[in-house]
C-alpha cells in the first residue's frame, strides 16, 4: 500500500507530462509524415479573394495619391493662369487708358480749334 501511495502521484505526473509535452510533438511529427506521403496533397487555401482585396486597396491608395497630386498641380497652374490673365487684363486696361487719354487730348485740341476756324 505504501508503494502504491508513492507511485500513484508520480505516474499521474508522468501521464500529464506526456500528454502536455510529448504528445503534441508526436502528433505534429505524424501529421507532417502523413502530408509527405499523401498521394493527393491538399489544395492550398484559396488566397485570391484576399489578394484581390489587397490589390484593390493598393490601387485605390495610388489613385487617391495621384488625384491629390494632380489636384494640387491644377490649383497651382490655375493660380499662375489667373495671375497671368489678371496681368494681361491690367496691361490691356492701361494701354486702353493711355489711348483714351491720347485720343482725348487730340480730340480736345481739335474741338478747341473748331470755334477758331468757324469765326471769319
């Protein structure tokens, strides 16, 4: 009885140790051996849906980055174009003003001479 009392806990400990430590290793080894000798290997999991999602997300990110870049470039070019157009309009207005002043002086001079010409 004393020997049984001493051996029972030790056998229980060894059983649990085999179950927790050695059994998973042996199970993994047997699974690997089964995969190696299997004449029809298992198909790998279909990964194309995940690949399509990742590729779509990458393309979307690239498209968004290009859109933002072109939008910024467009805004910059519109600023330059607006500045050029404003400069052009101001130059045209200045020239028109100068012409009007120049013509105004000539016409005023002719109008001033008209009464002098009409008097005999």
